[in-house]
C-alpha cells in the first residue's frame, strides 16, 4: 500500500454517452454514488502464499444472447471456456469485461432503430456460474451494453456474478474490494456512459482512485473507451470521437489514474487490441480486444485474436513480469489458445510503433519484461 498517491497530472475530458455498436434510449437518472470501502472493509485475510500478486486479464466477454432471438451456444455455454480455463484459473485474480447483462427475461431500455448496427445483449443468469468455473474473480460492468436493460439489468448482472463470488464494479461509485493472496485489492471500472464511473470527468475518477489507494495494497483500474473496429488498434494520442460520441483520451486517462494511485490499468472497448505501456513502473493495456464473444460481435480478422494478459506485480504494485497467452475465436467454438501467436506479433508491433522509446519488451513467445 502506498503512503500517498502520486500527484495527478493534467485535466481529462468531457462526459458523454457511448455505445460500442449502436445507440440507446435516454436512460433514467443517475443513482447516488456510494462511498468506497474503508480500510476495515478491506481487511487482510489469510497470510499470502507468495510475494506480490498474479493477475490474468482479458477483454470483452459476451457468451451468447437470448434477445431478441436465442443465439446461445449449442451446449448452453457449458464448454465455451474449456480451451482457456487452465490459464484463467492459475493466477490469484482473473479479470474480464462483461458486454451485456446477465438477466432472465425483461424488456430492454435501449431501442435500436437500425438493427444492422445496433445490438442488445441479454445472457441468462446461469452463465455467471460458467464464468466462475472458467476462473473469473473480477468483472467490469462499465460499458455501453451494461445498461441494455437499464439499471435493473445491471443490478441483475451484479447479483448473478456476486452470487458466484465474482466481484464487480461499474455502476457509479461502486468499487470491488476484496483480499487476494493476503493483499487488500480494489478494482474500479470506468466508462463514458451514464450511470457508470465517469471516464471523462477527472473530478470523479481522481479522488475516487486516490481514496481507495490509501486503503488498499493493490488498485486495479478498468476502462471502456476509445474508437472501435479495424483501424482503432492505432491510438491517436488524442480525444477520440466515434459515431459522433466522445470516447475520451485514453492515454491521458490511464496516466492520470496511475498518478492518482492505480497499480495497473486495463482497457477494453475498441473490439481490437491496442498497445501496452509501462508508465511510472505500472502496466497499462490500452485494449485487450474481443476475448469470448459469441455471434453478435464480429470476430473477423484482427477482431478475432486477443491476449490473456498474465502479470506479476510486486507488493507495491509495480510491474515485475508478464506474458501474453495468445487466443483466437473460430466460431462456433469459444476462445482457444492460438499456437501461431498472432496477437503476440500484433501487440509487439503496435507497442513499438506507439512507444518507440518505451520500457516494455515483448519476446517472440509473449514474455513481457522491462528494458
């Protein structure tokens, strides 16, 4: 745990509504933001079994929808994660971003005018059990599909996941606080969407992260931001507008979060991977891409390859080592390990181009090390 967070830098960006693939109806008013957990609520548990903390992180997850028609896997998703479960269950913590809601029945709040580009995702609540069996401990519910069925839908997702022991953050003011390997850990998820912890308002994010950093040993920040699709793998290092929506300056945001006290920043939203960076001894993944997305989200070309990002942090939250386990999606199967390692080469090229003087080295086998 750091004695005090680093001094925040610069300003952030304007708040906005975004949808990853579409537009939505005007949502209800924001709910009041609860206070982040105190030091006592995050009291340490059993003695750690090894130094620091190991983490697996993946991007977008949407394992099938039953709305507006049933597009669920043939075996109801029971084997959807089989090809990657051994990797996901090994670390102390495994993180993902859930696109859509976990809900049984109900009517959507989002109304799509053009169903060719607008999508609504509703996955049965029983799939929360499949996520737990696959190894997930931590899930972001801050994205443009988390409220496809309104705040009632996000509440259903939270309840289903937390019933399986999967911690969540996403709704405004929510922070996941728990103990892993004897360390007090917190995760807060941000998005530029109404009802979520705001990606685009530093007056919300900076004090929230600073406060939780004072009460925890390790702080994880997740964000859903940036443009989408082919071409979005190349970051502009500027505010990004996609489909008329302000999706933030993700580099500025990530740096500010680390300056405020975050130890690792995990991005998703573009549906393609983006570079990795070491900043102030902390690791940033600007987008982890599509990881486990059934029909309804394109996996053509580079949209269908993604990493399982494996990271070791020391007791201060600094990056120690890591590895990219490459995966691919070939429908109707779920994610499987990719022996060709396509995403390793892509991430290395993107990282070198974006940060030519960067501190991160990516080896042919996906090993991450500091230069």
